[in-house]
């Protein structure tokens, strides 16, 4: 039984990591490490939290003083472009129209100002610092996302 289990586990591991899906789990793992390292380096070098909404706000509010925020954001975008070029995966296609995406993006922006940050600031940096406020905010973000998807998909297919 044990050799069968080992063989099955190995096959399952290979299918999930190196399988047909283009190494999705490995890509996610490496991406998570890169995000964590980037957030850690920004904190160590600049003493700043890598909350993307705050960086975006700072870079537009006072671009000369916060040029480093523009560089950080450009690096995020460039990293995605490099990944698409190296991986050979197709660029994402949005199923919704621009007239749906723009108001949604505006609401997300309003929410990040009301919540004093976004998922990157609270979920990655705040939880990493064991901030109670960030833990509660992340639970609310994720819970709201679950409810939104449930309602948008027709109450879970009912």
C-alpha cells in the first residue's frame, strides 16, 4: 500500500506543480515570494509599507517627492509583462466591458480610502506585522468578495 501511495502522491504533485496548467502552483509560489521580498525590501530600505493604493495616491499627489513610489509601481507592471513574455501564457482577457470595469475600479478606490488601505497593504504587509486592524480589514475584504461573487453568480447557482 505504501509504494502505491508514494507513487500516487508523486503523480498528483507532478500534475499540480509541473502539469498541464503551466506550472500554476509553482508560479504562484514564486510570485508570492517575490511579493513578500519586495514588500520587505521596501520596508527595510524606505521604511514604507508596500500598500499599492497608498503608493498610487502618493505618486499622483506629489510625484517629485514620491518618485520611488512610481518606480515601485512601474516595477509591478514590468514584472507582469516580463512574466507574460517568459511564460508564453496569453494575456488576461476581461469578460466585462469598460463601462462596467471603470465604475468598479472607482468603487475599489473609494473603498481603499475609507478602509485606509487595500489588500496589499493590509493583507500582505499588515498581517505580516500582526496588525489587528489589518487582520480585521483583510477578513472583511475577503468576506465581502465571497458575498459579492455569491450574489453576482446568481446566489450560488440557486
